[in-house]
């Protein structure tokens, strides 16, 4: 294996299913190492760590990386390089953005990284915008709007539609630079920002489009808004805000002291000093673009880089279904039968929309993930997997629907899970419960194996919910199966019936 400038010889583990890829992101505010492994379309994160080196904090005044930041950055790279070796990483990629790109001593920093053994690519502003756009596309299939990636040294904007990035812009408006600009006067800064944004020509073409938020500072703002609004999920990806919330955050931060900010769950304390500037810029941009809504993306430049390298066929795969299938197969008792389970259920849920069908299949993919848990906590285990799993391609209400389905499937009964019912309407909640009861019936009937599902059929016939099976399989219809059959039929306002047919 070639790791940076260091040659390492080793024998690959026979159990390794996918290569491990590490990305070192040398930003203006932080340096981050993320190690991925899994399907190329949606790899799982094995490790994620950042170091707040602040390489770009003095650029506006000195034009250089300060000695202190330089030392912190090199120390972070030395640690990350060592960790990549210990984690048996196959491929390491490193890139640097605005601070190293613009600093007078940026080349010195790259030389120091190379001495450690880390070859680093400098991304130009438009390349950074392109990759941020691709990151959003990979995490939110069908995304159509404008991506804003706010870093420490620059702001990248990209127009995305039909799975493509069509326009890319980069401006020196990172959170480490805004404060210096604001000192010159609020009105002067507004004029300067407005002049930059006019270069895009977007106000007319982008009217009422969503604005997708990328970058740690804007995600931190979303965390604060989640806290203020009492949002019931702690998951940041695909959190949505009304544009007016950006203006509210500006006034909110003006009144809020740092101690209270530190108490906000999930809010990185290292981001607190720049939140005010990030909120001001966001508020100004969404007014200028007349954005319809704000949507947070957990994916950005790093994931965009990975996405840019897969085949067109692979890029079309559904990231939610792929990730849940991979996770479910790894935890199943027997060879995975999630597609068969989905097919077995489909006949009685023919009225489901395409959006509901994919959530139902995602639940089927995870249909065996809680069997190792204590029986008294299997429902909670299923709920956590659905609600808090590291999924993309899914919004908040869909997470609640997935969590409710798994909660019911693993023994939660026909009850709404504790704290649930806040993002879904009654019809969607009831549907999720019905899916969960149907999955519970299928798992009890089959014991988690394939053949009983292949040899039986669940169907609606008039006022009856019929479980159809051959005479030779009648022993499978035991008391526990009959009980679950009746429970599902009751929820569907039907009568349970076991129909035996000749072999």
C-alpha cells in the first residue's frame, strides 16, 4: 500500500469487503480526517475527527497562515497520517481549500504536509463549488436549487438541477473574513456582498428555489434553530427551515450569551465565535436570492469527491435503499431476504405512493436488525435504527415513518412510539403501524427464512385479509402466527382468514 510518501507492506484481511478510503480536508477553519468503508455510492464513516487549526484566521490582516496555526495544522496532519496507518487504510486523499490556496506561505504548509507523507491537492474555488454541489446531489436525490458551502475562507455557490452542477462560483466570504469586512461598515459590506452575488445572474433564474446549506458554521446555525423550535429529531441532515428563520437567528444570536449557546445539543463550541457572521451572511443571501426554503445537507465536498468517481449507473442507485440493505444484511440472522419480504407485503399496500413504497422497502431492509437486542428492548432498538441511523436520501417525516414501522415490527404493538407523531399526520402514522404489523407477521410466519414467504401469499379479498398457503404448510399457521395475523387484519379493518389450497 502506498500511503502518502510511505510504503507499507501488508497482507489484506480476508474479511475485508470494501476498501477503506481516507480523506483529509484542510480547510480554512478546521482540518478533518474522515475514513470511509462500504458501498461506493454511500460509504459508511468509520472515523471522523477535526482539528480547529484556524489556518485562515489571519489572512485578512497578514495574508499568511500564522505560526501558531501552522504548527497546529502540521500537528493535526501528523496525527491523521499515523491514524491512517493504524486503521489499515487503502487510499488516502488530501485536499486544501481557500486558506492554503490564498496564503503567502501556503506552499510552505504543503511542503510540510508532503514531508509527513501526505500529498495534497489544492482545490480552486470553482472546483470546490462543483464538489459541494455533487455532495448535495448524492445525499438528496432530486435536489434542485442553489448550494451554499460556507467555509472559513470562502463561500462557494453552485446551481444544481437534474443531477448536474450547472453553475459554480467562489467568493472570499468565509466566516473568518466576514468579521474584518463588517468592521468597515454594515452598509458597505452589504454593497460588496450584493455586488459579488450579482455576478451569478441568479436572482431572476433562481427565484423561489431551495437553498442547500453545506459547511460546519451553517450546520451549527441549524442546530440552534432545531433547539429553538423544539424539533423532535437530533439528526441534522435534511433539516428544513423557512427563510425567515435565518433573519430570526441574527437577532437571536445578538441576545444570546455564550454559556447558553454551549448548552445547545450538538452545537460545536468551536463554531460559536463565528455564528453571528454566518447568520448575517445567510440571512442576506436568502433575501437576495428569494429562497423558498433552507435545507441542510450532511454531505459536502468530501462526499462529492467520492461521488464524482463512481459510474453513472452506480450514481443512480437510491442511497437510502442501498445503505439500509447493506446494514440490514450485515445484521440479519439468515441470508438476507429483504426484497422478498418487500414483495410479500406489497400486495396489500398497493395504494402506497412511490415515496411511501421506498420507505416501506427501507424498513424491510432493516427487518432483522434488532434480533440480538434484549427482547424487552427490541422495539427501542428498531426505533433508534430508523430514526437515528446515518441515512441520507430521507427527510424528517420519512425518518419518523421508518422508525415507527420498525418500532411496531419489533414489538411496539399498534401504539405510536414515545415522542412520536410530531412530524407525520395520522394517516401516515397509521400506515407505518400497518407496515410494522405486516412485517411482524411475516417474520413470525417464516422465522426470518425465505421459503415460507416464497410459498405463501398475503392478500386482500373483499372484507378479508387472507394468508394463503398449501395444505402441506398448515403447521406453519400456529397460535403466534394467527395472533399477529388477526392484529394486522384489525388495523386494516378486515377479518383474518387462513386459506389452505391443495398442494
